[in-house]
């Protein structure tokens, strides 16, 4: 299965969720963003992984996505 996987920070859990677009449940979770990216590539090696910004910068805000 190929497509997109999103890495997003879960404030209430303090970890990073791996989620497919439109999915109600997460595909996995890891304690660090780097581990979540690695796990996303294990789940679907051909997927495009998009990472949520976890801080505001001069060129982007938390509502923006980026490739790792």
C-alpha cells in the first residue's frame, strides 16, 4: 500500500503519531519524531512522509507540513 503518511505530535500523549490521510486510528506511534519517521518508512517504504512542524519559525508555522 502506497500513498502518504503523516507524522504529527500528540500533545496529550507526548509522542508522535503516524497516520494515513482520513484514518480514524493511527498506524503507529513513537516517542521521538526521528523514530516515527523511521517507523513510517518501515510501515510503507514507498509512502510520501509528511512531518508536522512542531515549532513556529520565520518561514513556517505549526499548521504547515514538510518532508523530513
